[in-house]
């Protein structure tokens, strides 16, 4: 699973700069890796949360939050009713 997940994830990263469905392939690679690794499961849950809440993908601070470099999202980006 490690080799397959890493290959799919790297293919997704390559597709970021070449024509292709990178934003579909990268979560698939993370899903495969999340079977064995907690860091991939955590990153996949952040990607899923960002997609569900309408993350602004052009904002660098949002990418820092998704990668775990920031503990919390900015107040304006949080879901209503969450703390």
C-alpha cells in the first residue's frame, strides 16, 4: 500500500503542473496512504473539511492551516456555530 499510495500521490502532484485532474488524484493517494499512516489520515480529513466548508484555495493561510502549520482557521472561515 505504501508504494501504491505514494505513486498515486506523486502522480497527483505532477498533475498540478501538467494538464490533468490533480485535485481528484491527490485525495485518492491520501486515502490509500491513510490506511497505514496517521499523518495522511489527518491531512485527508483537513482536505475534506476544507472542501465541505468552502475553503478559499487561493489563500496561502488556508494552505498553511490544511498542512497543519496553523492550529486554527481564521475566524471568518470557520463554520457558523463552531468554536
